[in-house]
């Protein structure tokens, strides 16, 4: 395993055949089912999907925060810096979580503790993960707060979350997540609750931090706009599986899975007048009651008989681009 | 009745203001300031057209919607409905206004009563407001359900049995049940899944043609606004800074704030080239709005006079107005 990762050079994260299942009263729900992708230093991967597509469970699995029971990672490898995270015990994983792989979650209003000052919360992460003298912890906290452009960090460090605006709070969350210099940062819909101008500021900040620290960045999102602006490569998820994966230009210029194609066509455009949007009929499937064959078949415009029987194999469109659709075979 | 000027508009707002008092003290409270949530805005909505209002949170777009829905009393200014001033009208006219102006809200999970069957949810406004027989109500419920793309058997179900997109369809059916003239759409698709949004937007456009209803759309997603709207008003700190036909505004944004908003919007393709105007700071408090032009502290093109003089509303091309010293 170690040989493999050193052979791959700058790959910082490699996920192979990750499967996370949940036991529910309706039976086994395959929330994430055989997902594989990799990420290099300084690269941004976008994981796109609707609610229930498994993108958030993928993120929770990477952090090993899947609630167990009912959830369980049943199969796969998560290789971070040459180390398989799934082989670690809880103590070892706690050391990795937050220091080597960090997370920014969606809602800055609820991800900070209202009864502690923000300085306290930034310092907590540093205290736990970094072996540095007590005196320099404060300096370190101030340092990261300045990095995320908190004005007057020396006075703001004593503020409580309620004294800050949404954009500012999200930047504090960002500061906490980069405070231990992780190699991979996962951002789960980091800007959905922010205004457009604040969103632009925040995305720019993430980009700067990424360049500065050579971060591998994973964006979990449903918004193709975020993908177009931020990502180098994209994985599109539907019903627990990656249905298409490729570089951002592969996906936008030559979408090969009908779901990706339909999603792109159904988004209104800022730059041009669209007479009528393409709309995907039907609902996303419920995971405990998936149709046989390809789960997108009931909504697909190109559906064939074969699609209703067997799940399609993944076909390479080019070196970096693959999709799971029978139309390509 | 003071003003009865019929311009053909369904609804017209003239110099509308809403100021909320800021009070201090518990028992003997005194007003220490005013939050000028909406501060003198005027617009009109023509039959069958859609007006979009865009702006960041705190710009007053929701307060404007609340005033149109008569959920807030304007501090100053008038709302003319089909030419007559609603604040001057009698109880009967107000009642009619309330049934002619309906709303669809952002969150279809909290805007439908979970204890009522769909049939009763949709029939409720008709039973309260119209004098029609039970069988007529029944017929219209079925017609409305099929108009919004649902089946007659759905009438017997409860809201929790529906998905988000279907619930939003129910909310739309309910809003349409009284044949309104205007529907206020407050972020109608932002809580829905991406693949469902286009369905609902297309449905709203189809229903607009069929029912000849006007919409006022509040949304922060600029591309959605472009797709849905005929006219767009850009609001900043309680004022309209630019107002134009949708195509005009997107092709030729004039106010520096509109330009910044457009450049901050996410691109639809990775190769899209965008101007990078990243605004510094955040929207100032409406409690102490900046002197002069309210946007000047964040404006990349601010001049000396911007901090002193309030810019006048200028028409830069037909139907395209902006308030900025650059013009």
C-alpha cells in the first residue's frame, strides 16, 4: 500500500471502492456504494449531487463521522498521505481528523459553539493537535484569523459567535479548519447560506488558502456555478454512486452521462436568455427502493431496455473522463 | 379616495417606506433610532409580467413583500392596486385585495399545515372567500391539482407524503385558488433539489400565461431572476439603485453595485470570463446608513461627491433607470 502511494507521487488522497451502508427498518440503504476518486496536492475536486445522492455521507465517511449504528463503512480504502484511514483505531483517527483532514460544514450559525469566544474555539483545535508551547497558541490563533481576513483580529478574538455576521462566522470556521495545516480540506456547501457578494469573497479566500498551503480541496455542492468557478475536476453522484467523473472542462463541454447533461441543461444561465429550461421529470429515487438496473433510467431521456436490467459498467471516455452509461458502450 | 389614476398596472408602489423603531428600556421604553428597512421605493407591476427584486440580505426585499401582502403597514407612501390606494380603502376592498395578492414562500415544509389533507388545504381559501357550492369547490380543487401537475388522488393525502417539489406545487395551487392578480414568490425554488428547480420554474411560467397573473419574485440567484423576470429592481439598503428590463440589466448593468453583484454571481461555464469586482466589507447597518449615496463606502468607483450628495434617479435608456453620480 505504501509502495502504491509513493509511486503515485503527489496524490494526497485516494479513495477506492468506498461503501457506506445504513441499516434501516426498510432494509439496507446503500448511501455510498463503491465510490472511488483521488486528489492531488493543490487540486480541487467537486462532488456534485442532489440531496440523497450520497455526497454528504461520502464526506462523513472520509472523516469517519458516520453515525454507527445505523451506518457502517462496509468496504473500501481511504488512503491519506499513504495511510489507510479505515485501518486506524478511534484514537489514531482522532489525531488525523482535524489535523491532516479538516472539514468546513454548511451552516456557520450552528457549527460554532455560542458559549465560547471564537479565540477559544480556534485555540482548542491548535491545543489538541499541535505540540507547541502554550504561549504561542494565542499567536497561532491570531495568525490564522488574520489569514482569513478577520479585521482587527486582536480584539475580535474575544468576540462570541453572535457578535459576528454570517460571512465572518464562516471565515472563523475556515480559520479553525486550516489552523493545523491539513493536507486535505473538505468544504460541504460552504457558501449556500451566504449572500452572493460574501460568497465571492469566501470562495476567493479558499482559493488563496489553497495556493498558500498546497491544500487538496474537496467541494461538496449541488451548484454547478461553484464547480465552474472553483474546481479542477468533478465527480457527479446519483443514488450513492459516481455516475460521471472527469476534468471540469470534460464535464461542462462534453457531459457523457444523461444525468449530468440534463442537470447542466436545467440550470438557468446568467449570460444569456433561455427561452425554456430543460426539466428532468420525476423525483430523485429513494435509496431503500432503488429500481433494478440504472437508478436514473426512469428519468432518462435516452433509456434503453438494457438500462432497466443491469447497472451500466463505467466506461473511459478519455484518460481523465469516465461515465457509467450503457449508451457509451 | 385620494388617488385613482389608472396606469394599467396591477400594482404600483409610490415612495414606499417602512421604518422600524429601535427602543431602549423595558417598562418605560423610548425610541432611540429607526431602522430604515425600506426607504422610499417606487415601482409598478403590469398584468401578466414578472418583477424581480434582487439584493443581499437586509436590503429590504422581504419587508417590501410583507407590505404588499399587508403584513406590515407602510410608514409612508402608497400602494395602488389597480389604480386605487389600498390604505384609504374600506374593509371590503381590503378583503378583496388580500385575496387578489397571494404568496408562495421559500420553505414548502413549513408553509403547509401538516394536519390538513391536500383537498382541505387548497379548498380553504375558497371556502373562506368565495360563495360557491361544495361540488364546485371539489371541481376546482381537481382542476388546480391537474394544473400544477399533480393527480386527483393526491387530494386525499397529507403534506408529509409529498416531496419538496410536489409540496411547492401544492403551495402554488393554493395561491392560485382565488384567481389572484399578483403572486409574491419569495425564493420559490431555492429550497428544492437542482433537478426539481427547472420543473417548478417552468410550471410558474406556464401558469402565468394560463391565469394571466403577475409575479413579484424575490430571489438571490441572479440567473434564476433572469430566466423568470421581465423587469428587475436591484435593492441596496432599502432603496432601489437600478431598475430595468431583465435583458437590459444583465447585458448592461450600470450601477456599480449591480456590476459587483453580477461579477460575484457564479459562472455557468468554467471558461466564462468575469470581471473581478469583489466588494470589501459587508452591508452597513440600516440603523445608520451612510450619508450621500448609501453604497459609497463599498463602491470601487466612489468620488468625493458620493459621500455628500444623494444621487438622483437618472434614466440612461428607455425604461432603464439608475441612481448613481456616474450618470
